[in-house]
């Protein structure tokens, strides 16, 4: 059994986005659980940025419902069929 790789957080990514777009940026952390309704302030340089945590299953359920209601479509091409 292979050990799980630890995913590193890169806070500099949030800094670049915050410098470019300012207060319009909302951070999204995808994790095991969360519904995106709770907002957390995290420091970014001399200011703060808002972050929401969303669970993977919540995102997949939302994506599936969007597919079922024809709000999102997948292009029918050989590359997408292979994926």
C-alpha cells in the first residue's frame, strides 16, 4: 500500500490573486466535508481574504444535478469520451 501524498498549501497563490483582484476574490478550499456556507477570514499580506470550505461530495452532487437539469453539458468529442 502506497503512503498518501500530503498536499501542500501554497499561501502565495492567494496573495497573487488578492493583489490582482482585491476584495472580489473568494477562496475555496475543497476538502472531505463542508457545504460552503461558513466563511473564514485568513490573513493575506497586510489584509484578509475570505475562504469557504466545500466537501468533494457536495461539489459532485451539485455537478450531477447541473448535468441532469441540462445547465451544464459535456462536449461530445473523442478526448472527452476517453476522459
